[in-house]
């Protein structure tokens, strides 16, 4: 029987990070706070296509997406203030760990030409942002009638204090992060 991602964090990751960074209290160990999944719908003017994107996001995340509106008008992008330009889903708790497990074990290996998550995808606070070009890499999309493809942006927010801590946390959780270049 395989352990869930949360059990792996509690039983393996916390002790190894305590040892690696010298934490004296397990509550100082970095953890994943939330996962935000975004997609833009600016190039899909048809309402049926936007509805299909919403339904696909519901299947992938298990949660209804929130429409995101343009904050101001930009003529060169043909957007008007208040126009819906994307959808966003914020995952926490059990849904977050379930989504991350599917992302690590099923979606990333199915991504075309995937060689690992780049270390430059981390910000200075240890948060990771990954772009997925095609939403069909998720196992929920297998067998669905897919008429068009769209990309996703997945942000994994941690409470790590540095890039090194956040990267180590996600590496211990099983994220396929590229190794440092040995030059």
C-alpha cells in the first residue's frame, strides 16, 4: 500500500529536513500552504469553449474555478476592464495533496520532452511555478472528447524562508527537480 503525500511529509520529510537544516522544532519545517491553478481564456472568445475549459478545470482539480476579470482595459490585447480573461482554482488541505500526487506521479511523466523541473522556476521565497502546455497530461482527461488544448500555470506556495529550503522540501516530496550543474 502506498503512502499518501501527506503521510510521506509527516513521516519522512519532516525528520530529513530537521536533520538537513538543523531545526529544533517540527513546526519550523517548511510545508506547502496552497496550490493555485490558473489558465487564461483570452484567445477563446466563444462561450462554449470557455465552458469546456471550466469543466476541464473542475475535472482536473475537483473544485469549481473562479473567473478572473481584467483590472484595466488594454487596447493592444483587445481587453476591456471587467472582461473575463482567465480562471483560477486555489487548493488547500486534502484536495491539494491529492492534486499534487496526481501531478507528480501521472501528469509530469506524461509531459512531452520532460527532463525535470528547472531550478529557475523557484522564486526567492521557495515557491514553485510550473507551466503545463497541454491540459491533457492529467489522468482525468484520458478518454474525454477533447476539441482543443489549453495550458495551465500551477503555483505551489510554501512557507519556506529561502529558495534552498523550498527546493529541498519539494525534492524530498518527490518532485523531479533538475540537479545543480556541475561545471
